[in-house]
């Protein structure tokens, strides 16, 4: 322990310091958890994006060893084969790289030792790095080809301004044609509406004139002079209105 550490000062000033008390102090200082908490932590572990597969595997091994050691002092006992199965399951589920997982799956199924597993993970990680480097090179080549093709196309377009002018003229003609077609459709709609309105209002005016002539024929001399009469304008009889008239003929 470093001289400036508070734990060291506490231990140096403690009287009758025994090994059991020292272990309790150290476990409290390093926040050692019980077996149940460590087991749940082991099952929920996963590889972080900035972490390598080797570091993740070593971290799982560390937590597995802590679970086995803590279960010896805990009331709940965790068997070593069971903890080892949880470790292998966490390693299989928490790895990010599918290539590394595919390479180490046979070792996970026939697990022999941690050293063999770590060696296999290192080989798979190295092979994946080489594969990614080759893919990056091919990707760079393809992007360079695309860039060269774009530069050639841009050079061609700059070298032929007449083609650009032709394309502009064609686009202008297309816009004019679409505008003309829309104007023609609007004119046709207006023409059809006017024809319909003239037919409709012409019928209404002729009907109104006919009714007016019939109404004028039913007027008497007093009505024509402007006086109000109480006779029916349909049959000419007093005592009822034209809407209540039952006569079909004309009496006047």
C-alpha cells in the first residue's frame, strides 16, 4: 500500500490487528460483493465497443473467479461447473464480432482451459483485423474508381457547353409544354361551364316568361290598374288562392 493511502493509516493505528479483520478491511476497500451479486453481474456482462475481445474474455474470467471465491464464504453455494457454464454463455452472448464468435464456438462447446480459450480468441481477433484491412483496401480502391469516374464525367460536361445549353433548352420546352397543356385544360373547363350556365339560365328565363304570361292573362282590370284583388289567379274565382285551386281549366 502507498504511504498516502487512508486504509494504510487505519490499519497501522488499529490495535490487535488480525488476519480476518485485515481481509474484511481490504474487501470493503475494494468493494467486494457477495456471490449472488457477482453471479448476476457475470450473466449481464457484454463487450463494449472500445474493448477488445481479449479484454472482455479476461474480465469475464475475473468475475467468474470472484464468484467461485465468494461462494465459499456465502450461505448460497454456487458449484464451479455451474459458474463455468454461466461464464461460457456470457462470453458467447456478449462478444460483438460475429467472426470471432464463429471461430471460438468449437472451443466453447469443448472447453478445456482458460489459456486455450484465450489463445483461440487472440488468433481469431488477429485474423479479423487482417480481413478488415483487406476490405478497407478494396473499399478505398472502389471509392477511388468512383471518384475518377465522377471527375471524368465532370470534365466531359465542362468540355461541351453546347450540350449543357441543349439540355437547358429541352427542359424549358418541357416546362412550356406542361404549362400549355394545363392552360388548355383550364380553358376547356371554363368553356364547358359557360355552355352549361347558358343552357340552364336560358331554360329558367323561358320558364319565367311563360309563367309571367300566364299570370298576366289571369289579371283583371283592377289588377292591371294596380289594385289588390282577392280572386284566384288560376281560375279567376274569389274566395281562394291559386295554390289552393282545384280547377284545371281557365274560367277567365
